[in-house]
């Protein structure tokens, strides 16, 4: 009986030793899982859309959120969603809430129509979360996301530049292939 209880105790200690401890490095597989789950939580937010840009970085058990949102409630919703993921110990929320501006709202819609209305970019609008995000702050436009080709990236930038009232366009789109 004593030998059996020692065996169970040893098995318990070994099981505890395999659990991650705060400050311990995350395995590559665990890191991939966290990255996948964080991305899933963010794209599933009910009010996340084309005029918001959420980015994240996973370092160990800490997730750093950044980007810009138009709705103030999206910032705490993103943090709450990521905090609920198993394995996340800390969330640093650096998401910027964009200022309310009727002029920026007008520019957002005009850039949306110009970009997604172009024939070579229309297929992107059919996705659940369109991949070209349009961020407008004080008349300055930033395009973020991923497009298929360098040509699509350039077309989106040109279309946004052609919108009346836009002061500048920063094209941060990434092309999957050149």
C-alpha cells in the first residue's frame, strides 16, 4: 500500500512538473495555439469591421493588443475576449479609440466606396471581415491588411488618394505575392 501511494505521489509530481509555470517559456506548439486563438477571438468580435484595425503580439503568456477602433466598446471587448483564452496570463491593451468626427465618417465611406468599388478589388468585399481595413484619423487615411498582389495594394492606395478631403494616405497593406 505504501509503495502504491509513493507511486501516485511521484506521478503527481511529474504531472505538475510538465505544466507551464509563470515566466516559463511557451513551447512552439503552445505559442501557435495562442496566436490562433487570439486571432479567432478578435475577428469574432461582433462590432469589428472594415473601419477597425486590431493587431496583437504574443510573447510567452502575455498578449499585447494594438491598433485603432471606431467604437469605444470594442477596446474592452477585445481585452475581455483575449483574457478568457486558456494560457493567457496578462493582456496589455494599447488599442487606440479614434476620435468621433463627422468629416472622418464621410471620408471612411468615400474611401470604402473608392477602394471596394474598383473592379479588381470587389472580390475582397465578399469576405466575412474584408481584408482591407480603412483607418481614418483627422483626415489622414491608413490602409492596413493583406491583399493578394502588389498590384492590388497599389490600386487600393491610388483609389484612397483620389478621395476628396483626404490629407494623406499611408498604405500599410501587405501583398501575399509580388
